[in-house]
C-alpha cells in the first residue's frame, strides 16, 4: 500500500499533517529567507489518515469539478463599479 499524507487546515487556518507511516515533513517559506525551513510535526497512523479522509469524494487535478471552475477555482476578476473622482 502507498503511504498517504493528509494536510488538514482547521477553522483557524492552522495545518495538521497526518501520515500512514512515519515521515519527515518540511515547510519551506521563501518569504522568510533567514528562517525559511521548518520541520512540521506529523500525526502517524492509518486510522488517523482514514478518519481525516472520511467518506468524502477525493477530487483530482483536471477532474470534472476542476474543469467547471475557472482560474483554479477562483472567481473571475470583479468589474469596477466605482469611478475615480477628480
């Protein structure tokens, strides 16, 4: 079986990483050149991964849902409704 890794973002925007087997997981942030590599803790266990995935469908890049959205799921740019006053 392939080792699965799940990144779950909670309601506050914090990430928790889950993996079937032990792994080393690193986050690289080029916005902070003096502190750009951070090792993330990983919750390990097949049951933990299974619980995170639940019974939800798993989408894939290029699937039919993706094809119905524009710009990778983002809304198109808004049109200006206000005019600049001189």
